[in-house]
C-alpha cells in the first residue's frame, strides 16, 4: 500500500520510526517484506545500490544479503516473482521452494 493511502496512525508510526539522517529502505518480495521500511546505514545503502545495478545477476544481487535474493534463482540467474516460485513437500514432510524450472532455492 502506498504512503498516500495510509491512515493517520500509519503515517504517525512511520514518522516516529524514521531517522532522516539515515537511508530509508523498503523491501517487498515473494520471500520477505519490511512493511513501511526501515532505516539503514550509508554502508548498507551502498551495498544495496551495488547489488542491484545493471546488469542484475544472482551473484550480484546475492551480495545484498536479502532473504530470498530478490527472487533470483541461483541456477537460472533470473528473478521470478512469488507466483512462479512454488513450495513442494518432500516424502519426509519437509518443504522446499522451487523455481519454474525445478531448481531449489
């Protein structure tokens, strides 16, 4: 949900938690979301910037250290959205996540 649609309570919570001297980082992916965002240091912001520069590759995006690697499959070297990653139960009852080509996350 974008900020202009937030109610007064959400806007107040955002303003109270935001440190304007730091970078503000928001994440929304199939594996992780941090809601309205969070403050990050300049070093973290630089790491994210380097990780997501073009051309985007799994190896580069992986350096960001984000859960789910922003949807990238390490073997396909392409990102997939949450609709394409699928959860599969194994015979032992454990689960695994697979890309559309069947590579494990």
